[in-house]
C-alpha cells in the first residue's frame, strides 16, 4: 500500500467530550479554566495520613456501580456527552491503569470485577456502550498515552485505513497511583505550579476525554463541523532514563519537529503551546529547553492546564487537545493556574491571566515515563 | 506493493529463545518461561537487567534477539527505530507486588522501584536506552493476544514515513496466579524487525504488505497472528 503525500487525507476533530474536576463537559471545564479556577482540593477517596501531599483534582461524586471500578462512572459520563457516533467507527482508547482501584478492592476482599483492572477492558466497555461494530484497542504509553492514541487515530485516517476514529481516554486518582507518585517524591504538598520558580511537584487528577476524528471527506458528507484539524503529530523516545526526561529536551524537540514536518509548517507558524507542564522540576525545565531549541528562542505563549485539572496521566493529552480546540476557537490562551513567578527561561511565556491569541496553529505536547514524548499540531477549525 | 521486509525475529517462549536465524524449526508447547539472565541473552552481565520485573525482562530479551538477528544490536549514535508491543496482562504481576508494599503502612513504605515498572511501556524505555532507539515506543492492550493491531500500526508508521525501521510484537508473562480471570495467555514474547528499505537484502525473511482494510499479508498470504507469522518466517529459512 503506497501512499503519496498528495493522497494523505485531512483529519478533522468533529466532536469532543471532556470530564474533569472542573466540570462534566468541555464547556464547563473551559469556562472555569478561563476564570483561573482550580479543581484541586482535599482527597476524600482514600486515607492520605501518611503522605506529604493530601490533595488532588478529583471528580468527587464518582461512585462504584455495583462491583465496577469508579472509572466506569467517569467513562459513562464522558460517553453521555457524545452524540451520533456511527457504528463503523474505529476505536482507540488510552489509559494507564484503568480501574486499578479494583485491584485495591480485590486485595482488601471487597466486591470487585477483576476485568476492570486490565486496560484492554476499556475498548470493550466503550465499544459496547456505543454499539460499535469493532472492539478496538487500548494504547498505553504512560502520560503520553492519549496523545499517541490521537496520533495513531490520525495516522489511520491520513493513510485511508479508516475515515472515522473515536479516541477515548481516562485515568483516575487511586491509592495505587497516589502512593506510587508519592514514593517517587514528585507529588507537591500544595497545588502544582507549572513553570513557576517555586514549583514543587505535580498534583494528580481524575479526567477523561473523547475526540471524534473524521476524514474531511466524510465530515463534509455527514454535514459535521470541523472543530479543528490535526495537521501533524510526532512521537519520539529520548532513550535517556525511565523516570526522568533527557534534560537537553532532545526527545520532545524531535517529536515537535516531526509534527511540524508532517503538517508542512515552520515553527514561525505556531502561535501557542499547550505544554505538558506538570510542575515537576525536571519536566518543566526539559520542556522549556525543547521549546527554546525548536522555536529558536522565540517567546510564544505557553500554558499548562494541570494547575486546574491536575495531572490526569494517560488522559492528559486527550483533555489538552480538546481544550486546545477551544483555545483556537476563542483565540484566547487560558491562564496557567498556580503560576506566579516564571522559572528561568519562562519569562514572558506563561501567564496567570488569559491572553489574546492571534493565529491558527497550536501545538500540544506530553511526555512520560519510559522516555516517551509526543506532540500534536492543531489548526483552527474552518467551515467545510 | 511491499511496505516492509522482515529482517529480524527474536523470541522467548517456554520451549526456546533466540534469533530467527538460529533455528530451522519451532515447537509450540506450553510450559513455564525460563529464568532470564542478561548473560544468557547478551553474553555479558548488564547491571540494570537484574532490576527489571519478569515482564520487562521478557520484552527486553525478545527485542534484543530481534535486533541482533537484524544486525541492529550494535550502535554508536541513537537511531529513529520505533517499537510497538502488544500485551494482555502487561505488568499486572508487578502491580500486585507493588500494591503489597502499599497496604501494610498506608503507603508509607510504597516501593518506588516497583512503582516505576507498573506502567507496561516502561520496559520499552529500557530497550530504547540500551539499544539507542528514539522512535515511537508504546504498548497496545488487546482483549486477546494476536498482535495484529500492533503490527498494523507499525506498518502504518512505515507507510507514513514516521520511522524507517519499526519493531512490532507481543510480550506477555501470562496471568498472575493470584489474579482470578478467565483469559489465559501463553507466556512469551516475539518481536519482528520491519525495515522499509533493508540495508542488507540478504537478511530478509520475506515482505509484508497491507491492504486498505488493514489486512496484512506475508509473501502474499494473510497473516492471522504473530505466532503464525513467526512459524512462516522460520519455515522460509528451511527451504
């Protein structure tokens, strides 16, 4: 199967849904994000007495349905926000630990469906609820899981292998994940402060997102609105360390450059960056180094939503791409909640207030354990 | 139209392990996986290898054999080679072990070393570091292990020229004994090296193609799963 560049199909985002600690819809999350609100608060889900941090951005009314993990409540709310998903849609989900709370429940001899622990259950559940013909697969790539799922979904459409792909992602805060990140000493005792010189680590969050991707041909055929176009994507490993990013930013820089090449754009075209921005010392420094390298020192607006939504791990890329469609549509860069004073190198790039955006192209980036980095390049939606 | 040539195969199963070119036939029998050491696989002691969990050792070994089979195990500069690994149970055994360190003291003594391996893609980071691979590296979770979805994505990445070399395969240590679930997976790992333009044509086991529906063909016949593909590649050698 030979694909010439001229044959590569255009990938449109035609629908989105988001659930975060800020709200049960994309619009609710966006409105609170723009106001500078944060969903971070005390954890009530499990005992936190032994940890340095006792906060997270949880969706507090998530409940287990019978023996199911609470993530199924989250996914159920997410899918309720989607409409008109055709049965022939291909499905890619993204999660790191899906219903890992059920592993905790099994260990504590509580009623728990074992299958919820396996990430491969997520496509089965989503596919079943939406009545899709094919079950789909799950992508697991730590904090870049959903970014890579979007990239792979886009690749399927671009190459003509599919003309409609639904990407769904979700992760939750549980004792398992919270204790793990705490053991690595990267959880902040106070709400995270991305790119701030006083930052002291990340804050975890619950979150889910769905992005419905279509070829422009099918979107026109079905009379769908193109909220944004996925112009390019890039994935690269820095081959440096399994839990720390390469400080020269080489992996992320490669991923961004691949996305620019795929999109046929130069770095000057990019108007803003939705960064991974976890608030950890190493991540934020690495990102600034990579941006400086690719954008040749140009000071463009950079923001992180994690001071508001928390770090939603495998779901973060999907949530951030969905919010980036709003950023482009509203021509407004959202504030970075928690940010006050810039880290060295971040001066003039990050803001605690909304910033006017003039431009059509936005980059989103994520990086994760295992040395993985991924970038998605979005173009503002147009009438088809 | 050929998308890629298979230039290397590596595997670890209960019955055998090694590189494709070391074998003329394969037997498929169930059993327990061998205890893996770096000396057994790489001929030298790798301090990091001993720290890995069983699932990671399995994937590390099979990718290492595959790269060796394709003459890609030695390197000076990092290379844009990607890896896609399919799994069902992934690192679940490590998840269980890790959570045992959380329960006793409410998380006060949770093991950071174990937690680092509770993401199924982390072994790909170890592989990337050891072999200098900078391409896309991620895991696909399938309800039942065929490895076809991962192979399809790897071929798609080659079609779209995101990498010129990809590894695709599966890695699964099987269902942990303490985890009650009705899906059994034969433990083992197999990886294939796929090269868009092989540097050495004599290393090719044969060519892979894919139609617009995503159906994959090896030497013109449809590929059903990766075990079957491995058997067919080895059979090519014995002709």
